[in-house]
C-alpha cells in the first residue's frame, strides 16, 4: 500500500507538471538566471507554507472532534486530508469533496459529516481570508479590475448569506419550525439525511466556531509571511512591502479559488502578476515569482503525502483534549 501511495503521488505530480508546462514555458532562461532565489529565505518560506497546510489538516481534525464525529491519528489526518486535496487538480469542484467522503469513511468517520466538517473549515478559511484581504490590501478592487472584483464580491455575499441561514436554522425558534416542516414534507430517505444535517448543525457551538475562525485567521498571517519571504528570496528590495505582499497572496489565492479551473491554475498566477507590480516593478521578476509560486504551493501540498508513509501507524490516538 505504501508503494501504491508513492506511485500515485508521482503520477499526480507528473500530471500537475503537464498542466503547469504552458506557464513554465513563459519563463526564459535569462529570467531564471537574473532572478535566482536566495536559498535561506526560500527554504524558510517553504517550511512555513508546509506548516500552514499541516495546520489546515489539524484544524479539520479539530472540527471533526468538536462535532463529536470521531478521532484520527496524525498519520490518518495527513493521509485523508492531503489525498483528498489532490482532487482540486481534477476539473470539477466535486472531486475534492468526494475524495474526502470516501477516505474519511475508510478511516472510520461518518463520510458525509466529515465532509461537512471540511466544508465548515473552508467557509471559515474563506471568510477570514476576506477580512485579511481587507486589512492587508484595502485597494484590491481597483488593482484587480472589474473582471475579478465581482467574483470576490459574490463569494463574500455567498458566505454571509450561507452563514446567516445556518445560524437561522440552528439557533432560532423560527429556524427550528422551518426544520420541522421540512422534515414532515420530505421523503423517508431524504428525511433521514436532513435530520442528520440538522443534528450536526446543532453541535456547532459559537465558542468553537470562534476558535476555528481565529485559528484560520492565524494561518492567513502565516501564509502572508511565507509569501513575503518567497518574494524576498527573488527580490530583496521588496522587503519594505511585507504587508502589501501578504495582501497579494490573499487576493490571488481567493480569486483563484472561485474561478472554475482546477486549483485556479492560470487565474491565480495572472492576478498575482498584476498585484505584484507595485512591489516588484520588474516584469520579469513578477512573472518568475507568479509562475514559480504554483510550483511552491504544489510542492508544499505533496510533501506531507511523500513523507506520511514513513510515519508510524502504531500507537494509540491522541486524547481529545
């Protein structure tokens, strides 16, 4: 099984390279020679980025625990979370969720509820990302242009409306009345699924939700710092623009998330190239940073899967404290 896992990892890496080949071809040898990165800040940025991804995996496990769905070891958490995340590179947004349901079920968690926990984590990450973007890059609308601003605005509206509906259904007498009417009118099979969803919603505590949001906001701070170090490794003169660079990664990441492309490939890099201009005036450097950032992100996602077979599967699961 470990050999199969590593073979699958190599196959996915090769497929991602094929997707990135068109973008990589835009970089000339002269660009790479001129904008060679410094090793130490590049290595520090990569390790910090890996830490961000691992934090997201552990936050998903924390949400699963808070919702009383079960528990996973560190090894199981990394395997399920990062393997499911590879579904983002397949056309169609459903594959990541489908992979999460299948893998979580095999790990002993209720599949749909574990997937719902991942969705809650994504909502918290995106919502806090909007706040982080507003704080770190106040003028993002004018910089990304009319083509992308509506997408982020629609995402904000969707998060606000979705959160309001969830609160209405889970925490108000009106919502409970709506739930009972929905259950009474639903078919038997649908009724059971709705009842499970409502039970799961009742387990969400405001205090827990606040902890999730604060933790995901902290990962945005770490992601902003990691990207700033990544840019500094290529352009040391940009070290006075750390806050702006943190906003740049937030804006490009969020915009890449909402476009209907596998993992936002192309859209994220295009927005990043535009946003980098004030901090990195040299177009060649901005192009190298934008395109190689995809390699940086993808390598950080694949590394945990590459090393997890070496993590011992033995030993009891950690306490839920």
